[in-house]
C-alpha cells in the first residue's frame, strides 16, 4: 500500500488482511512498537518518528526483514508504508518479490482533516477517526477495549512536514514501480467514503491481475 500520510494505507490494509488471509505489515507500527517497548533501537528512532522524519534505511530494513521471516508471512503479506526510498525497494527485491503497488491518491485538504482527527488504539494499533470513523464507545477500541490516543506525529506542523517529505523522498519511488508496470491507482477525493467500498475496489484490482 503506497500513498501519503493519512491516505488510508493502514485502514485499508488491515481490512484487506482479514479478507485475503495474509498479514498486514506496517513499518510505522513496527517503529512505534520498538518505541513503546523502549528497546535500544526504539530509543534511537524515537526522534525521527515523532518529528515526522524517515527512519534510516538500514534500521527500517532490519525491522522489516525480521518481521517477514516469521512463519505467518510464508504465504505472502501486505506491506503498508514500505518501501519509501529507492534503497529500501532494492533491499526488498533481495529478500522478497512485489506483485502490485496500490497507490492511494488523496488531496492534502482531506489528509489534513483526517489526520487531525485520527485516533489509534494504544494496545492493538486499530485506527479510528473522531469525525469520520468513530469507535462505538468514545475513547475505547471496538476490538480490544484499549485506550485510543492521538499519535505524536499527528500534530499540524508535523503533518505538514510529513507531507513535504513524502513528496521529496517517497513519491519518486512510484517511477521505479511504474517501470515494472505494477502501479494501480485508487483516487479518493472525499473525507468520507466507506472504507469497505475502497477495499472492494482493491480486491477487484487484485482479481483482475490474477485472471
Ligand atoms: P506510518 O505510521 O506509516 O505513517 P504514514 O506513512 O505517515 O501514514 P499514516 O499511518 O499516518 O497514514 P495511513 O495512510 O496509514 O492512513 P490511516 O489508514 O491511518 O509511519 C510513521 C513513521 O514511521 C514515519 O514518519 C517514519 O518516521 C517511520 N517509518 C515508517 N515506515 C518507514 C520507512 N519505510 N522508512 C523510513 N521510516 C519509516 O488513515 C488516516 C485517517 O483517515 C484515520 O483516522 C482513518 O480512520 C481515516 N480514514 C481513512 N480512510 C477513510 C475513509 N475511507 N473514510 C473516512 N475516514 C478514513
Ligand atoms: Mg498507517
């Protein structure tokens, strides 16, 4: 799943994971897990993540490699937020293959509205929105009853920085996958389109490739 911050990568990948029966791997979640557990790596990368900067390629590749060597990844997986640079894409090619790159296209105005009101579960990482995808009980996760919080990088000045960095460092990677003919676009111009509708569109794209 490819796209700017707040384009819905996590929202759609978590639902696709259930439908396709393969794990959803968000490198952002892997980073936040290291920080939460206060590991040595977590302490080193905290500053990058909270300021909306990319974590160095070697660190993020190490985290990814460890995750995809787990048995549940043997049948495939959905990557969310990886790769984000050409070196990361090259590293991925050494350890695995890619089938499709789903490119989420969402205007900045929608992204900013969504991120300023995003809520994330502290326990299981599920994603909600105070305005557009509310939890059943305010402040609590529908799935595990965990506490919902606002991510440190979801503050207005950090959001702006993440959007700029996405354009500079990550968007050029699309060219790399366009040359492989693996990019499929999903455009979403409104704040609220039911996620299930978008997920259905993605599944249709995947099926079209199989036929
Ligand atoms: P990461 O966690 O991946 O952040 P990101 O790329 O900025 O993307 P987000 O998670 O903010 O957005 P999303 O596209 O998942 O949107 P979501 O589904 O939540 O990375 C965090 C940090 O980790 C990075 O800044 C970096 O430091 C580090 N990192 C991670 N990977 C790295 C890498 N490869 N290299 C280097 N560093 C790396 O949706 C957003 C909101 O919109 C939610 O509230 C949701 O409910 C709502 N929403 C979504 N879709 C809809 C819809 N259809 N209708 C209504 N609301 C919707
Ligand atoms: Mg995400």
